[in-house]
C-alpha cells in the first residue's frame, strides 16, 4: 500500500481517561476492541502508540522543578495536580513497555488484537538521548557527551552533575543546535563506536515488539548536524577512535536483514528529508507542507507539491501532531477542512492525531497524564467522516496522483492563484480535488488531460456535498473545467462516470 493512513494515539492520556471510566488504573489490555474496530472501519492501517516505554524517576522530578513547564501546564490544564505530572515519554529509561501500562506481555497481547483488525503497530525509537537515570550512566558512561566543571558553571542549562558508583560525572543534556537543551535527558555520543553498536541492539529490541518505528528527531545523529551541535566535546571520553560515518544507512541495512517489512518513519527537519529518505527511511516528516498550509497561501503549497514523485511518495503529511498546535485552533474551521483535504489527499503516508477527528482545540502536554475534557465538534467530526471514506477509495491508495495547472477564469481575475487542483486516477476511477485555498471567493479554469473522456459526458459527483454536475468531456479536455468556490471551499469529485 503506497499511501498508508496512520493514527497517533497519546497513550498516557487515553489510559488515564479509561481509568476514570473503570474506577481503577488502566493498562494496554483495557484499550477496547471497539477502538480498534473503529480505526479499521475508518480506513486506518497503522496505530502509533505514543510514549509506551519505561521512563525513570528523575525525568518527572526535573519536569516538576521547571517554572517554565509549570507555567505552560497551567495554560493547557488549569488547576493541574502534582499527580498529573509524569514527565516526558521521550526520556526513556528502557525499551520495555511501562510497568504502569502492563509491561511487555500487555503489549504483545495488544499487538495480536491489532492484527485481527489488520492494523499494524508503530512505536517510538529515540536515537539522540536517554533518561538521566538510564542504566548506561553506571555501566557505560563512555556512551555520553561529557562536560567539565567549567562547562557546568558556564552552561548550567546544558549539563548535569550525576553521582555514580565510580564518583561524580558531568554529562550533557540532549539538545539540537538551535534550541535549549532537554533538561530531562542525557546526550548520546554517536562518535563512539560502541554506542553505535548498542543503539543497533536497541533498535532491534524495538523492532521485535512492533511493526514500525517513528524515529524521534532522526536528523540529530547525522554527522554534519551532530558535529555542528557538539564539536570537540564529542570526542569519546575513553579515547576510543571516533566514528564519523552516517549511522542510519548501516542501522537500516542491519535492521532490514532481520525484518525486511519493518517500516521506519523519520521525524526530520531543516531540509534533510531527502537525505534521510536516501538513507533508507520509508517516510519522513513533511513539515514544509504543514508550514506552507499554515501560511494560508495556495501558491507555496502548489510549489511544494511540484517536488519529484520519489520525494512525495515517501513524505508524511499532517495538519497536526503532538508537537504542533491543534489544527482546529490554529487554522480555524473553514481553513482547517481545506488544509486537511490537501494534506491527507497528497501522496505519501497520512497522519491523524488523537482528537483531530473530533475537532479538539486544547493542546495536551507530553509531561502530563491528563488533558482538558472537550466535547466533539459536530461539523469537524462530519467532515472527517466524509474525508476518511474518500481516503478508502482504491485510487487514493494505489493510484496515480497529479497536480493540475490552474489559469484565470477570465482576464484580470487574480483569484485563480488561490486554487489547488489535483487528481487521483486508477484505471477507470478518477477522484478530482479542487480547493480554493484563500480568504476570498475565487474562480479558475483547469484543463484536464483525460483523452479517454472526449466525446463523452462526465458526471462530477461531489462526495462532500452530494451534488452532481454533468460536464462535456470535450470541454474538460479543451477550454477546461470552470470552478467557482467560496473562501476555503472544497470540491472532491468522483469523476468516474462517463457516458457516450
């Protein structure tokens, strides 16, 4: 399947809400089969359980002590309780399912249940850093970036003093070259050859428990990025010869020899998406498309969608995820639907985040086990129900995608530039999408290169509005289809009907 559909579930929050219903702590065994049945019925192929791995005790303590985090929590969950603080799921102590979630046995049972619904399981792999109480701190301190007393005094936000059985050591927090350090993590040293071998084993361990992995901030271990971030500090502390070869090609080749069908998704930014696709990732985040959709202008979106098919088909499209604001809040109701139609009908993997289908507007913190209760928005729920049905059509899964050129409906009318028009075709099946991605009513014409419809009448049936429009195939392939839509308006046409 070339265009899989992925659902991201915020595991901690889901289990906390289940616990309130059940009146007792909930584990993965308590996730109901009706949840999986609904996902399968909606056309999802993958379930990503965000944040299932074992975290330590230091991470939540560090989160709890952060004034900035506490101020952010007060905004997203006013009146939060101390017991709500659980720490980041990306400060991983071990790739074992969290004890509170039922441990490895509960995950194995859940995976078997998913398989009965033809759903595959995706879990996280965090290559860049680990929890500050990870066993390697005691067993393999050489696996980390070390700092000096001077480093700690000069950059206390970037380094942490830890007491071990061998004495005190100063280690660096995980970070990227542009942002503050993640104070609840420790940075792994990818120039150390033994660390690389250990991370191959960790990746194997993850792959033995699921069908695919979302690799967090995957570009941070690329040699150029890693050396730009750490420089001379990344020289192995034990004198081991530094290894500056790219990690991912060897790691992916190693993994694929054992599990050839295992899927790898890279979270990646900074125009390194193609580089990681070439390294072997099946899909990479397409943050560029998201940013251009957020800009509210059609032309940058069209230009982005003109990239080579090889790039498009290996991109992950989304309008929200756990790192981004809620789409219902940031786009507004009309633009939200238009953005979702473009993103989720573009080639590649499609991502839907927990609460997106219901139009949730309040964000949820990764450091808290609760979120604000929120009623579903009927209009958003209805739109996504229709869109998901369209995404189940065979041409949108395995067909040929094409972006069409729009032109003015008449001389001097600039609103054509607001349109994004594309199609999916497979044999005699055609889906034509037209989106007025702009704040004003607009008109355009688009000539469709469908020679097989010449001399025939084509019925354009709008799958969102349940209206039909008969059109001459000669006009569609000649002077072009005339389109007129309100601001952020959408047509999703079934154009398979053609009569002599």
